[in-house]
């Protein structure tokens, strides 16, 4: 790794942390009435305190700044030009803007769920027409449908998981690390627009967590969860779901890699959907019935609940990176162990919701 590459990595990662921390500190000073949440939604949020829901603004600001920084300061303009000429990066940028604006509108006006769903589907369509497509079945129509479903599920999953201090931000940090490893291990280390976008947003989330870990000073908000959901949905496709096609190996192995990396969010969403459908409730309606809440009902403190998800996220990243390595060297007979890991995590979290059924007041 050249010295210039190390400087670029540190500049975009460190810059993301600093810009995010500064942005969130600035927003807090102007948030006496702007972006305050929880005045009327204590049934959904875990915290009973009203706090500004503006943390996600810093994600988008850092992302835009990183794009501008790459254009202005990076010497290898061909990489960025090629990304734009293939429309792939433009699709990410446009859909990210749309997701952020929709989330911002929801933070301000509590938009209808169906309006959010339409925007999420539109984001998926934009990615498809800009060249980002899940390549698992090798059937365009099926893969396009899976791409839209993936975008919608991930955006809603992170939005649903954003219910206790530090949970979603920590989960996202580990998923981004998995995506970075997959990119650099499979395609070779390179300082391109993809890596630097991941590094800068990783820094932005780390800077946000300084204010969001228990006891938090501000929430991520829908502007943050929708943007970051679209962001990792895109990179989940590019570097995890499509890794089988890139390595010319068993394409369905990439599904297991992705499931392993996304275990915290996937296990929580699956648990909530199952429990709400059993009660005849809509999975889209908010409530204090997530795996995080039931861990608290079992007697764990907010900090201990965060630690459980931190350990699950860390383990998921380590195992997903190991699986990527095994995929490349051909030891795919071990894939069943990683399926077992997800089943064990899901079983632990789901069983906990059955034992501790306390409902929100």
C-alpha cells in the first residue's frame, strides 16, 4: 500500500468523523424546536425523552462532501469517469438524494407509509436502470424484482431497528466494514470512488455514534435511516450479493455471505414480522416489540442491550470476512456453518421475545 493511498484512506475516514461530529454538534445547538421527536410517538420510540432527530443529516453531508472531495483532489479521474459513464455511481447519488429527502420529509411531517414505500421502490428502480442489479438467478426480471425487494427491505429494516440508542449506527459500522473487506479482498486494494464513499460514510456514522450512544443526545431520524439504508443496500449488492458472480463461483454463496453480514438487522426484522403476523398486525406499524426491547424487558440495561448487538455485529463481520476468504479459496463445504450461525442468533433473539412478552404502556 503506497503512502498516498494510506493518506487518502485516513483523510476520507478521518474527515468523515470530523465533519460528522462538527455537523451534529452544530445541529444540536439549533435543535431547540427543529427536528424534535418523541412528543407524541412514545409508543414507538424506546426513549420517553424528546430529542432532536437530526443525526442523519450528517451522513448525507459527509457523503456529498466525499464525492466533491474525490472530484477535486483525487488524481485518478478515470475511475470516477468510468463509474459515471456506466451510470452506476450516478444512480447511487440520485437515489441517495431521494431517500434522504423522503426521510427528511417524514421527520418533519410524518408522511404516510405508502408514500414512503413508493419512494423506496423508486430508489430500487433507479439503481436497476443505472446498472446496479442483484446477479443471483441470472434472469433479468427475477433479479430486478429481487433488487427492488432488497432495497425496500433494507431501508425499512434499518428504520425499524433505529429504536434504541446506538443500535442502528453500530450495526451499519460493521456492515460497511464487511463491504470494504469484500471489495479489497476480491478486487484488490484500490482507492476509488466506492472505497472512499464507504470510508467517509463509515467515519460519519462513527462521528454520529459519539452523540447517539447511551445516553444519547440526538436520534438518527428517518433522514438518516432512509439514506443509510439505501447506501448499504447498494453496497450490499455491489460487494456482497454479487461477490459470487465476481469470483466465478457458486452465486448463492453470496446470499449466505450477505445474510451473515446483515445478521443483526435481519434477525430483528424477521422476528418482528413473525410476531406481528401471528397477532394479525401489520409489520409496518411501529411498536416496542423489537428484539432490542425484549432484551430490555429481560432485565438488561440499555447499555447492555447495545453491547449484545455490538457483539453480534462484530461476530457477523468476522464470519462474513472469513466466508469471503473461504469462497475465494474454494472451501464452500463450510457454508452450512454460517447458516447455522444465523439460525442460532435468530433463535436466541426470537426465543427471548417469547419469554418476555411485556408490551409498551
